[in-house]
């Protein structure tokens, strides 16, 4: 399996790389040889041209000197007619290169000076057309010894192997880290019966679920939109890579073409940087992951790893965030919408500024499910006509004062980092049915006495035998921040109020008072040295006698 799935593709890749390098080297050699040859040809032609041109200029120069000398000396000379010029032959040798013979006629100059006056009779200048023949330079024959070729190939292979190891394999993580790494999982707080009150997390709200609890509709929708060849490729898709290369050449960027396995590797083991080296690492790791895990295991890890927007990581939390239900209760319509989010969770989010894009993306998913034979056209029409009901976009928390009380205790005991990332499951003593009753009673009682300027209240229900907290209502409304609603009155230091009466009653009964003793409810003032007088009164400022 290793030889067929990993060895053969790698051998073909290395072979194709070596052949490509050799072809590029041969092409560069041919181009260089042609350029050097043409350069030498042009140089020799230029030298030959300068040689012929120099002879002609020299002849013109001598003729002009003779003319000036005659004009300046004013010598009496008879009419002179120079004989016809003789043809001279010139043979020029340059670097053992034969140049064709060139015939140059010397110009004829005729002078006449009758009666002591010098008169220029005629000046005829004839230049023969100079033709320069083509210069042929025999190219040297290069003899390459077989041993030199073998050494060059060996050196090239060693360099290629070293660079591949240094940039790709040197710091490559192990595929086993997918199951041994510390995965960030939310801590969950439940009541005594297992009712979920709140989830604590740092950056990623994630709940792991096994593949057998994920509906087939969710799996098929994800495969259709992300990687239709998932169950047939060895970790990477040649078709996907080709399509990505064509698309990238048009857009001028490096992206796309990743299979589900590659996406899992990138999200879990590598960074998200867009470089060629990272892409090569991604492909190598994807092949290694395919060799170490089954397809179902890879799909399960992917569905629990990928982001669906915001802090929702994994399909279970995505189901709760967008539809307020567990993943095993999702319909085909809901599954198709969630499957389209991982490509761009912010852009396609139904809670974002453009919720219509979520529906467009859902249509793409459904269409691909039909193309791949996962659903029929009739089912697709039913899915697209299904009215989706999204969950309220709010913080999901029950018994908030109690939850924050427990969270503070956990942080003191284990530390914030441990609580936010280690996936604790905390079962408490709270009885959520009693909690809801206590919240209702507090709200109703405050409404009854609001005319007395009472705006807030709290309640704490304990089991007197064990001290267990059954309900904790820290204020009328936890989310009323303008009235300090998030303050937990039940645990804050406060003046005792009427709670101190039981202490007074106990002291009185221990010192001669009985339940039948009558006390006078009249104005009284207590004077304590060093303090101002104290005159207590009832809440309504009245006295009963």
C-alpha cells in the first residue's frame, strides 16, 4: 500500500522534475550558443567594414592634400591631366577569415592653370560599391563524456533532494498529532440533571462528536461542495490542482485546489500562509494522513475541526449557533446551508450583513449534491423551498449569576487557560426547575413593591441539610447593565438589614424574654459617646406603638 499510494507518485514527481530541469538546461545552452555565434559574426563584419572604409578615406585624404598644396604654392604648371587610375587589389586577413577581393578606383583630378592663374578644371570622384561577403565561422564541436553527464545528473539530484528535505521535510509535523495534540474544547457547566447552562471557551467554541452521530446528509453535503473525489484520491486531487493553477494564473494569487484532507492538515497542523513551500508541505502531509487514517476518520476530524463562523468550530457548535439544535437533528436544508459556510464563514453567514449570500451558497451546495447523485432533482426542489428558521443571535446562558460564580471558582482552582481550552464538563448542584421558579418570584415581588422605590432583589435557595445551592438569583435582570444587573447580590458584602433580627431575638429569648413579651414601637434615640445620636425608624417612617 505504501509503495502503490506513496512511492509511485513520489517517483513520478521526482522523474518529471529531473526531466524538466534537464530540458531547461539544454534550452539555455542552445540559446547561449546561438547568441555567442551571432555576436562573433557581427563583430567580424564590423571589423571588415572598418578595414575597407579606412582605405577609401585614406585615398580621399591624399587627394585633398595634393589639391591644397597646389593652391597654396601658386606654381606655374602646364595643364596636367592625370592618367586613368589603376585598379588596386586588396586582400585582407582577419583571424584566418577570408574576405572577398575589393576593387577600388582612385578618383581622377584634372587641373588647368592658363596665364598664371590656377583654375580647377574638373574634379571627378568615383567610389566603387563595396560588397562584403558573408563570414562563416565554423562552430566547435562539443564532446561530452558519459561520466560527466552522470556526475552532473547525480549532483542535480542531490541538490534537489537536499532542497526538498530542507524546505519541506525538515520541520514537517507528524500526522499522529491530529489525535495527540491539545485540541481546544469548550468547558460546559450543567445543572444536577445534565441540563446545559453555559459553555466557557477562549477563542474556539468546539464540541467533539463521533461520525456515527453526524447525519449522512451533513457528510454528503460537505463532500459535494468541498471534495467530490474524497473517497477516491490519495490525499490530493490532480484535477483540483490543475484547476487551481489555471485560476491562479488568471487572478495572480496562490490558493484553491485543496481536498478535505489538505484542509484538515492546514487547519490542524500548518499555518494559513499562502506560499509554495507550505502548499508542498500540505500535499506531503495529506498523503501521510491518508496512509495513517481511514477516510471516515479523516472526515470526522475535519467536521470537528473546521470553522463555521465566529467562535463556532465544528459541526456540532455550528448546529447550535445557527439552528439551536444538535447536529443529529439537522434536516437536509439545514445541512446544505452549514456545508457552504467553511469556504468563507464571514461572507456567507446568515447573521452577516448579506444574508442572501448564504442562500446563494446553499443553492450551489444543493446543485452539486444533485450532480454527484447524492439527492434527486425533486429532493433538491424541496430543500430549496424549505423555510429555514434560525436561532436568535444572542449569548446562550442560563442562571447567569450562578454560572459566573462557578466559573470564578474553577478559575481559582485550575487557572483561566485550563478552563477555557481543556473541555471540562462540570455538573453542579443547581436544580434548573427551582432556578426558573426563583427568577419568576423575584421579578414578581419587585413589581409588587416598586411603588416603595424597590428596584432590585435577589434570592438564594439552599438545601439546609447539605448546604447545596439549588437556585441563585443575583439580581432582577443579569443583562440590565445600567442598573448593575450583573452584580451578584447574594455573595456581595452588604449590611444585614432584617437578617440581624434573628440574632436579637435569640439573645432576648436567652435573657428572660418570651414570645409573649410585648415591645414598644415608639421613637427612641441612642447616644453613644463620640458618635452622633442614632434614631432608628421603620421603612415607612411610621410607628405602631
